[in-house]
């Protein structure tokens, strides 16, 4: 019997890592409280301490905004292309029916 892996949100990981950094409870106490392995919490804590400075990086925020804008534009373009494809398929089916009726 296989066990399905849990997927945790970034917000959940951040909260657990922040609790571990505050040292209110030990890593083992946090692990048992949240049903996690202590090494996982230590990894999240280490990652937060190493990469936490990038949160205040203005270039990173600007890059994220640009990426989100580009992503929205691309999704809009995909939607338009899907509509055009559906329209062309519909027109193609009509043309096939009318030419088949001419035979």
C-alpha cells in the first residue's frame, strides 16, 4: 500500500519556518504538532534564513510583476486562439456538409 505525499502551501511552510525561528517550541514539538518530520522543518527554516533577504529586493518584486503581466497576456492570447480555432472548426464542418450535399 502506497502512502500519498502531502503537498504544503508556501504560506504553511513559511508559518512553520517562522515558528521554528522564533524558538517558542522546539523543532520536534512543531513536527509532532503539525504531523511533519523534524528534518523537513529544519530545511524550511534554513531556506527561510538563507533566502529571506530576497523578499525585500525591489528588483525581485518588479520581476514578479512583469512575469504576472506577461502570464496574463499569454492566457488572454490562448483564449483568443482557442475561440478562433473553435470558430474555424465550426465553419469547416459547415463547408464539408454543404459540399457533401452537392454530390
